């Protein structure tokens, strides 16, 4: 079957779910954020990776419905998780260009937040450089209104897209996520190490929090800590998992 037909069925049959990967404050070890990552468990084919269907969902516009569902789910889940954790935590949701450009994106997000009964401060939106590159005149206004309402904005996969430092000045970002391509070699490649240090220093001087993605080894974590990185995400610390699995582990993070 064609991917788009399968995907339409998946939406109708509720085959899509949201998993969460924990992110930790490097200095304190506290769980601070959960990144929402969509998962598709096909009844016959098993798990289908987002890379295989997100692009199709973007092309066909199905991402608009899928994206709304993920946002709603993420807000509902984080409320429940905070209640169990007895501590605030943010939920970070990936936003694709098509979803962002659909019109009144800011109003839609704020509406979903309100309907789920959480405050905007618990939501973080991950925006890629690719989205900013499209340079729509409305982009700045949408981001500014979301930031003003209290939603956090992070720039995702930093350094891999069409990195332009002007984005950091033009838009109200709070967080910069260093792409895992740089983190991967940070302990044994001096150029990666230099880039990571430079990105952290730049982010600090712009008052942005820095997240390192793809942390898989203790050595990488130690290096990041030494260079002042704020938050770590990666398989070393926790894989994306279902709400049930997260709930079962939550006592470790209280
Ligand atoms: O775990 P990982 O394989 O989940 O994700 C692969 C890619 O899919 C990443 O680039 C991630 O940003 C993207 N992705 C995961 N969930 C979502 C989602 O809910 N919306 C969008 N737009 N992208 C997502
Ligand atoms: O593009 P984005 O950063 O949104 O995607 C997050 C993706 O990174 C997800 O696919 C998630 O499963 C993956 N990921 C998270 N931690 C690690 C890690 O330590 N190593 C690798 N290889 N991938 C990771
Ligand atoms: Mn992301
Ligand atoms: Na990323």
C-alpha cells in the first residue's frame, strides 16, 4: 500500500502514539524536560520510523492533523506526569514547517494549552532552521506572540541546517539544541570539540539555554559539563518511552 493511504488509516485507527525522552539538567541531575516523539505501531509491519512518514505527512498536509494531535496529547500527558512527579517539567514538541504555516498557529497552540489546562510555561516548541529559512514575514510575529504568552522556543538540530546566526537575534528563542552530529565526536575530534565549545559560549552570551542532543557516552557528558552545557539528552540518560514506561520509572527522578 502507498504510504499516504497507510498513514490515513493509521490516523483513523489510532495507530499513532507519543513517546517521551527525558532531558536532564547536567549540574543537578534533575529531570527538566520531556521531548515528545511520535511513534507508529503498524498492526502488520510493526514500528515505522518517523523519518519514513513525517516527510509524507508534510507533503500531503496530514501533518496538520497529526501535529495537533501530538500537541494535545503532549499537554495532557505532561499534566499527568507532573502530578505524579510532584514537580514541574516541560514538554518539548517538534513543529514542522507545514504545521507552522497553516495559519493562526500561535492561536491554535494557545487554544490547545488552555483546553488541556496547563500553563504555557510548561510547553516548549522545537523549531528547525529549515523552517526559519523559509523566512515568511509572519514567522517573527507568531514566535513573538508565543514567547510573550510564556511558551518556550528552542532551535532544534542547531548547526546542521542553514545555520544563520541572524535567526538567534531576530527570533525570541530561549533554548538552543546542539545537533548530535557535533556531540558524537566531541571527545576525540578537536574540531567537534571546538565547535561545541563555541556554540555553548555563544549561546551563553545570548542568554540561551543549551541542550546537547545524542549523548551516548559518559565521556561526552563529562566534556559537556566541563564546558558549561546546561541540559543533556541521549540514550545514555534515557530513551524515548511510552507514558506507561515513564510512569514506572518516575520514582528515580523525583
Ligand atoms: O525518534 P526519532 O526517530 O523519534 O525522530 C526522528 C525525527 O522525527 C526527528 O527529526 C524528530 O524531530 C521527528 N519527529 C518526531 N516526532 C515528531 C512530531 O511529533 N512532529 C514532527 N514534526 N516531527 C517529529
Ligand atoms: O531531530 P530531533 O532532534 O527532533 O530528533 C530527536 C531524535 O533523536 C529522535 O529520533 C530520538 O530517538 C533521537 N535520539 C535521541 N537520543 C539519541 C541518542 O543518544 N543517539 C541517537 N543516535 N539518537 C538519539
Ligand atoms: Mn527535536
Ligand atoms: Na534534533
